[in-house]
C-alpha cells in the first residue's frame, strides 16, 4: 500500500509541473478537434511541453483521446490533430517533464478493399471510404444500408475559362461534383475514439480549385467535417456547395425532413407571408415545447412555388435532418454557429443559403437568379438581371470553409429527437477554449 501511495504522489507531482488548457462544452458529448500547431497560440513562452505524455480529463475523469499522425513521421508534430469527446468542463494536460505515454486500444478497424477502405466499430457499425476519400455510413445499430452518403462532397458550377476582367465574357458554363476531381492523397487513420479521413482533391475543369476535406467519425455517432476549398487561380462560380446525400431515405422511404422554421425564405417573401405561414399552408408545422418546426416527408417536393427544389434561397438555420419513425433513428446536420441573415438582399444571396433537392442537403452559394424574381413585387429589381453580375468571384489565395457536425442518434419518437437536437446543437456551439 505504501508503494502505491508513493507512486500516486510521484504522478501528482509530475502532473503539477504541467500546463493545462481548459475547454468548456455543453450538456452532451460533442467532438473536440485541435491541430497540434494551434497549441502554440495558448502555451506560455516559459513552458517546455512534453507532448508525448498528454492527458485529457472530462468532468474530472481521465478519458481516451487520440492524436492522428497526419504527416506519418511517427512523432507528434504540428500537422497532427488531437481528438476527444468533450462534455462539461474539460482539461488538456501537457506535462513539462518526461513521464509515461498513455495508450488506448483502437475502437475502429480499417481494411483496404481495392480502391476503398472498409471501417468497422466495436459495436458493429460500418462505414466505407471511397476512392475519392468520401465517407459513407453503411450500418448503425441494427439499421443496415445507405444511411448517410457522400459526406463532404462538393458541388461546383461556374465559368471555368472566364475572361470577365479582360473582355467581359464569362465563357462556357460547367458543373461537377467531387467525383470529377482528381485524388491527390487520401489517408485513413483509425483510433480509440474516432477514425479520420484526410483527403486532398484537385479539380481539372476548374483549374486551381483544390478541396481538402477532413472527416472525423466518432464512436458516439458524431461525424465532424471540415471541408476546405482553396483557390490557386481566379474563378467565377455560380455554385459552391458542401453536401451530404441520401440521408436515411434509401432505407426508409417514409423518412421525415425536419428543421427549425426559416428566418428567411424567398418564396414566403414573394407571397408577402412569413416562412412559418408558408409551411403552415402546406400542413408542415409541428409544435414541440411551444416552438414551431418544419416537418414533412423527405421525398415529397411539397409543392414549391417555382422550380423543382423542395426549398431554395432559404436561410441557414442551427440544424436540419431526417428522422425515421420506422427505425427510431435520426441523422442531423448541425452548424457551429447560427449565421446572420443580412438585411441587404444582394449580400444575403451572395452568401451561403440552404437548398434541399434530389435528396441532397446543399449548403453554400447558389447564384442562378430566376426570372421569377422579376415576377413578384417583393423581389423585383432586388438583384441584378445581367448574368455577368451573378457569379461570386474568387481570387488566388482565397479559402472557403464549411465546418459541419452530423449526428446519428436513436430516439424513441420525433419529439424526443427534436428536443435532443436542440441540446446537441447548443452543446456544439458552446464548445470553446477558456485557457
């Protein structure tokens, strides 16, 4: 007993000579991911960290974590990432003297299968990483099939050979998704709390447009996506949208699409009604805890005012998702912040909006300005009618980022799932480093 007491004292004294980075999270688990080089922004100059002995505490308990060796050099370096599931008050403890390295058993197993990677978790969940580094959820719990597809795929459209600033000409229009891009590198890393996919793709059509998507799939059903678009050249684009596809609709044709009521919807503006009234007229409003939510069959187009999308030119909200009453399973897309809806119509259209079309959650810029804008007083003259004014213009060195959390969760009914998502999304947005 005396020997163990001495060991505890030694451990306590070593940890006392350490730097602690405090992290605050919400009431439920959410992913925490941090690039190792970013720690330098918080470490005092007089701290000499011993990186190999990092520990993580969540609500006073030491928990599993992982550090992805992204550059493959076999040691902790700036390009690597620290991952763990955060809840409540958390601490990242970095000793200043050498001590034992903590290791954990991997939760995920990865098998190479031709040009794909097959990933399985200890509880039977399965995933596929395809030859373009995009993740597909193929089994969760007792539900097997295509549950969530093509996570992080980009939709890009525009004028690839535009000479607008030379002669005012846009040239030929092109549209493609990430599968038309050329894979540069794909790395799949399994770990004790997540498996990560680091993917670099390069567009051939849109010369100078690169996609770098980092996908972390956690053992609790959370999938954190950091989708980055880099421009090495000038580009005139009409669409730049981050997407996921076929959210539960392949395994349940009766799945419901659910989200908070839009703060802005062009169709409602054109009808001189509120977005709430627009969806109420379609019998698609459900009250939960005295708050309205839009709920409708995910495969129903819901009689759009014009065009074929179920909704388009709609404000980004805090979350949206599909729920299967058959399987008591929901999958939601959660935003890290609630975007501001700009008063200026042009500024709003030039920014990110939501589209739901062809079973695709589309999130980003959409610049095809319909003639229907001129048919209604509310939008007539609100946006230029000349096509040359429509594209968003990107320059060399510019970067666009989409950070999105996808949450897979079992819930007894739709009401419980909506209540859970409000807590989950609040926890995701409250995650922060407090030093």
